[in-house]
C-alpha cells in the first residue's frame, strides 16, 4: 500500500486546491454519526474507524461520545507511525473484540473485489451495533464527485455490489447508516432505506 504515503495525504487532504474533504465537513459528518447513534439509543463504548486516514473523525466522535474508546485502523505505514493508528486492513483485521460503532468511510473502493468482499464480511463480524459506511461508486464517479480532487486509482463498482454483501449482516436505515441484524435497536418503518 505504498500509494498511501505522505504525498498522497498532502494532495488529497492537506492542499486546499486538491483536498477531497475538509475538517469542517468531517466535523459535521462526525456530529451526524454521533447524533444518529444517540437518536436510536445505541450505547457507544467502542468505536472502530476502519481506514481512518488522518483521523479527522476522531475528535468530533470523541467529543460527542465521550464514554467511547476510539480505535483507528489504517494500512498506511506513514500514518500509523505519525498518529499511532493500528496498522492493518479491514479485509483481515481480527481483534478479540467487537465494536458498538464502526465507521468505514470511503475505504473499500481501494480494495480489489476479493479483499473488498472480505472487508464487508469482516464489518459484519466487527460491528455489534451501527455501521456508517460509504464508498465511491461507479455512479458517484460519473455524476457526483469532483474528479479533479478525487483519487482515480480505485475500483469502481455499482452501489448494488456493496448493498448485496452488506445486507447479509445489516439492515439499511439510510444516509450511510446500517444496523447490525439482531442488535436491539429500533427504527421506525419510514426511517428505513
């Protein structure tokens, strides 16, 4: 995973002209995630941020969910050395615990089909409550993203490819949120996706 070096993060996260996101956007996303788990009554004591990158979600999640421990998982040797993240891939990460909240934000498009499928299955093993999941899809590439500041070196799949695999262990509730099947969390019928 040599592509995830200092230059990669400078280009896609730190340089204003080419950054794919901003701290402001990630603070809002962190507040959204925390508000959703609070709304549905999911007690969060543990968070896994799979593919955490620079850790832009860490501070907003810790601020909003102060009783939770945060684990950042990252393949980038550079970021693990710099920030102290756990080094590994979601395709084979196997801790001895599960997590109340798992975030996998724009990660799986970097994995080939076999590893991405393993990663999706692993999310089902690692998450016991709420999953927040997004990935760049083929449609997003064509219609939604700014291609001048989005990494093109990815595997573009249709959204249905992800949905089909996530549905084995999760039920969709919209806006990127998925609830682990069997988790004692209630959502109203029209709140579902």
